[in-house]
């Protein structure tokens, strides 16, 4: 069967709601605008839905020259953030993402105040400077691979057949947004992406580096922010490897020139 790219998603602010696209520019650190911003506590420690499930209810939209954040329960309650870090206050902060320490740029007091009110605790919104070099997990990614504020790798790929198989085992099906992929495709059997090595989408070249170990964020309803036991409970019965529950494939970009990928393009395994 023909493998086809069926969906593209970006998550401009780590752990806030994502954006579904029909096309996106591919960059070394991930899709354009994907996880280039992040929320931290006052000390610079990153914060996600693991700590604050309500982050799922803050939406994002790209409206050049701004990134707009909005309350999904009150869409007119919004704030516009300049897309260019050169438009922020010239102030840096040391931030921590898992085991990585990175120098980030503070977006500004207005963004901090808006988010602090929404999340009911003091937070900062920070941006990744263009010059930042956060290395992708060197245990699996080749030298010279970088990542944004994503957990470990710049892209996450999931096949629609994998979600269909999981949902066939669940009492209540879950949508793809529980897994926060960047690239969704059709045309293979369930979990075939586990073994993807080199492949291309259109003219852009990629490489699968390791299946993705999943966390409790997958148990948070992305509409209501309610937590449950699924789908991890069911996945653990047949997708456990060691201490990791696997779903999806982590991917790096191996091309020479940044370009655009589009929904509907063929995926070719190399």
C-alpha cells in the first residue's frame, strides 16, 4: 500500500494545545514553530501537563507576526506573543528541560501574568533563541542533531493503524491528540513505524531513531483536562518493553536543505 502523510501537528508552546496544519516547514530542530516556547516555574524548571493538566485548555494559533494564546473555554480571552524573539525584552534565564540546561529568552511580563492567572501559579513564558544548541538524545541520535523544547527528539511519527488497533482494545476510544504527534500517516499495519529507519516525505529526508516511551500525559483528555487510567493501562498489557510503554516513533531530520512537507505527500521507506 502507498504510505501517505495524513496529518501535521505543531505544539508551539510545550504542553499547551496543538495546531493542525496542511503543510509545514521542516527545520533541524523540528517543524517550524514547534515547541519553540515553554512554560517554567520562577526558577526556570520546565512545567507540563504532568504537573498542571489544565495546560491542555490553553489553545495556540499562529497569526503572523504573532503567536496567539487563548483560553479554550473563553476564546476571546487571549494574548498575542511576537513570533520573533528580537521583539522580546532583552532578558535571559537559565531553564531546565529534563537533564538539559538551556539559556532561554523571557518573553515578557504581560505573557507571564496572563499565564500565571490561567494556571493559578507564578510562571514564566520563555522562548528558545535561534542560537541555542540543545542536543538531541545522543544515545540514539547521530552527532549534530538538535531539538527544541520537545522531550528528546524533534519529530514524533504515528501510524493511523496503530491508533485504530489500540482503540479496538479500549472501551472508550481515544483521539490521536492524546499522543501529541507531529506526523501522522496511513498505509501500513499497526506499529510498523517501530521499525522505520530512513524514509522521506516528499523531498525531505528523515530517520526513525527509537520508539517513543509514553507518559501519563496520554491519560489526560485534551478537551476537558480530566485524567484517567487509559490508554496507558491497556497499552501496558501489550506494548511494554522493559519499563517503557511504547507508542509512536521518534524521528530526526537528515536532509541537507530545509523545505516544506504537505498533507497528502507519499512517505517512501529507503
